[in-house]
């Protein structure tokens, strides 16, 4: 497992490009899918679910980082204090 993580860390740029290629593929695939019975406006917009997932993931990362800074982060010398 450590070798796999090291391998992926060494190629983080490649993984970023693969992620964006996959995201582009999902948008292109969405163009080919027929929409028989859309339930709300998002079902009719091409690439809506790809953008929704991407933006939702970014929002969760920002919110979780904010929670970390507010509640969990301690001062640099927290353990040195008596």
C-alpha cells in the first residue's frame, strides 16, 4: 500500500490531468444520453450532474477545512503550555 501511495504522489500531475479528462468524458457522455422524462430543470442541462458533483465536492472540502480551522486546530505551542 505504501508503494502505491508513493507511486501516486510522484505522479500527482498525471492524476490531475486524468481527473479532468474523466470529468470531460462524463460531460461528453451526458451529451449522448437521451432524456426521456426529466424530473426537474437539472435533468435537461447538459453536464449538470458532472458540475453538481464537482462543485459539491469542492464545497465539502472548503466547509470541512473551515470546520478544522475553527474547532480542531490548536496553537503551535499548545502542548508546551503548562
